[in-house]
């Protein structure tokens, strides 16, 4: 059995924050009960991080995040949604620096460079969009008091494509947690990772994943925090 981590890196999703994604959903308190620290980390342009409306300031988010991680590697890390993508990209660039990673709310979409213009349009529109997912992004930005120009610039950043050869570099154990009402599949992602397991959450959509007990329980067990 692996040793439970004393520190767990938590990277939140788009238009959210450490406070909203992790503390409000109980992760920080649960980890504390296991004697595990969760340092407060906000994505660039989010939460307590400096605001900037220049996409150039988000040119290499994974590397900026990696350089800001507290302590010394190897790290244990969890990411949700776009935060999971950043954890994955950090592990690709620095495979020897991660002991275990958990990826929540992402699947085979990691292989595509998804069009973010619809989200940008929803954030900048005068009225709320009809699409429920776009509306949730907009409301989340308002709830977390996010700087919309910073979020837009973040979405406009360069995003190199991920492929199987890159994922083959991630040799540490990986947990993928995906609701069955989220992306259609994570089979290609799991197959491309040398040591990965998939947990599917019945009846759970994308935005509900961080607060779902099944997601929390699976993650705690993966890190031997049980």
C-alpha cells in the first residue's frame, strides 16, 4: 500500500476558484481530517490570482502552475475539468515530478482543441444564453466574482494538442473520474495512459462532479486516504 500524502495539490475548474471548487464542497475539511494539507492555488486569471486581459499572460499555464507548486516533488494532485487538463499537462512535461494524479470531469475531449468561442460569447453577452451549460459558466463567474476579461483572455491562450505519445510519458498511477452524464467516453484517454483506472459516476453531470460523494470517495481511496 502506498503512503498517504501529507499534501494534495487541488486545481479547480474554469471560472471557479479554490474556495468555490474545493473548500465549499468539503474537500479541504475532509483532507484535514486525514492529516493532509491542501494549499490554496488558483488558476491564473481566477480567484485570488492577478487579473489580466492579455492572452499572452496565459501563454503557458501548466508551466506557470508547476513553478508555483509549494514544497518539493513528487507531487500528488487532483484537477477538475480545465484544472484536470492542467494537471495532466504538468505530468506530461514533468513525469518524474508526480506520484499520483486524479483527473475529474475530463475524458476523450483532451485530444481535441475544443472551440471556446461559444463560452466567450456567453460570458460577454448582455443576456444569459439559453444553453444550460453556458448559462452555468456565466453564473459561476458571477458567483465567484471573477474578472470576465481575465477569463476571456484565459480561454484565448495557446493550447497545444495532446496525443497518445504525450500521454505515454505519464507513467504514474492515474485516476479518471467521469459522470455518465458528462462526456460520452474516456476510453481513449484511459487506454493511452500507462497506468490508469476509470471510475464512472452514475447520474452525475459535469458541474456536479466536485460535490459528488462518489467522486470524493473514489479520490480519497485512490490516494489511500481512507
